């Protein structure tokens, strides 16, 4: 009975919200654009050690974003933040991130000095950075907890698949191909960011 109710809840999810949230989060997580960084960080490792690193990165990243998804409302209530003010701030942050990707082709600086490389820097901040956290909370506020949780889980299933086949994907795309994809996706996230900003501003203008 419980399983049927869960299946029914998932089946009744609003598809446009689910697609928009999944695409937006995937673009900000940017696993494809970061493939050259992931490969470089683990180049000297054995195949077994690389598998452990990527498994750790997937689990840590998933737990982090699920935590923000479930605690997002409490964070808003604690700091007295409204959804529309957060949409403006979050939209500006996502727009800056998109511009950085468009200009430089990557979002963050890589470092290989961390002892637990799967958790730091791959899971955080390369995957789960400010942009991913912002996108998750925005999805929570605009689409609800169920859509947000499903969005996060879908993305990390995809990321697990990318990690599993990272070598053939990198050989197929190459560094240039990865950067081109990252820039194209950055245009989409820039458009989404502008939409968040405009919706937040229009709410405050209409309330004057």
C-alpha cells in the first residue's frame, strides 16, 4: 500500500516543473563540462581507486543536496527570507555562474591536494557548489519537496552513469567538446536565471 502511494505521488508530479528543475540542476552541476577536471584529478590512480573516488563523490554529493532540499524551508523561515527575494538573489548568482562558464569554459578551480578527493573537491565544491544549492532551494520553493527530491535523485543517477563511463565519454568528447557543451548549457542556465530575476522583481513591482 505504501509503495503504491509513492508510485502514485511520483506519477502525479507536474512534468514541466520536473523537467525544468532537472535540466537546471544538471546544468549547474555540470558533470560533462567538468569531465576533464575529474579525469585530471584521478589520472594517477588505479582503476579500483578511481571507482571508489567517484562512488564517494556521488554519495556525498547526493546526501548534501538532499539535505538542503529537505531543510530548505526551515532555512527560509529561520532567516525570514521570502521566495521572491531569494529568486532575485539566486537568479543573479546563477547568471554570474553562467557568465563565468561562457567566458572561461569552467566554473571552479581544481585542486588535487585534498586527502579524500571524492568528497573534496569533486563532490564539493566541483559538483555541489553555491549554484547547485541555490538551484535546489529555488526548485523546492517553486515546485515543492517531491519534485525537488526526484530532481536531485535523477541528476545523481545520471552523474553515477557518467562517472561509470567517464573514460570513453572523455575520449569521445575530448576537452574541447566538453567545454563547448558546458558553454551551450550555460546559455540555458542564463535564460533560466533571468526568468527567476524577472519573476521576483515583477512580484515586488506589482505589490507597490
